[in-house]
C-alpha cells in the first residue's frame, strides 16, 4: 500500500512539473484549486508568525463545526484545515469554467478577480451571516485575508493554465469575417453617378 502511494505521489509530481497533461476538467480544477489553497495557507501561516493577523484558516474554518476555543486543539485544527483545503479545491472548478468561457489570456488578472470574489463571499459575507463562530476583529486581519485570497486566485489560475492539456481550452477563434478588399464593403444598393464626356461646344470666332 505504501509503495503504491509513493508511486502515485511520484506520478503527481511528474505531472505538476511537466504540465499540459490533465484533460479532465474536474480533476484540473480540483488540483489547481488545491495548489492555490496550499499557497494561501502558507501565506497565512507566515503572516500569522509575523503577528500581522490574529487567526489561521484552520481556526476560522473549524469554527463552522465547533466553538472557536476548541479549534486550538490539534485534532480540531486539522479538521478545519482539511475543510479549508477541500473548499478551496472545489472553488478551482469555477476558474476552469471562466477559462472555458472567456479564454486563458490575462489568466492572472482573472485569477485575482476570483480571489476577490472568494474573499467577499466566504470571508466577509460568511462572518456577517454567522457561518463562522470565530470573529476576527482587527483591521490587519482583514487586510491579510484580502492578500491571502489574492494569492489563492493567482496561484490557482496559473496552476490550471499550466496543467491543462491544450484540448481543454481550445483557442477562441475570431468569428468575424473581415473583407479582403475594399470592393467587398461597397454598398451594392448605391450606384455612383456616371460622368459622361460631352463634346466641346463649337467655338465662334
């Protein structure tokens, strides 16, 4: 069992390094979202260590299931962290649909917009609706959450674009046909006036 797990991890590492190999849209979104969430968790941890935020996402996500003080226990914190990773992985599916609809150009910009959407929907609205029992109160925590979601969106977008097989996001071709020459854009219903040459009138001396 351990040998098979090691083989699967090596295979996943090879796929991540090589890129351009995942054809399944769900797997693509899940893996891209997971990578984005891992980057988000790392950013959150470093900011927490620097005392620029008052909470980790394991605490925040865990407070959905239990009272905030219980998330300080390791087993409960891990449960919250797993929920956070699963949630971020699922949101990666939205990024896949955005790329399918609008193309992969300006991927990091689109990813940052997704990050801002998740920040508003999950962090801000989630607290107002009482989904989380943990209630961060410091302004610096809000700014750190904004940055962490930006990191999530950009890393998710880049990862999905990097890992996607070319067949997943075919190029959006220009459907508008442009005329090849000036004659094809002339108004067929409009007839230019014809100018005839007239004989010169006789001159009298």
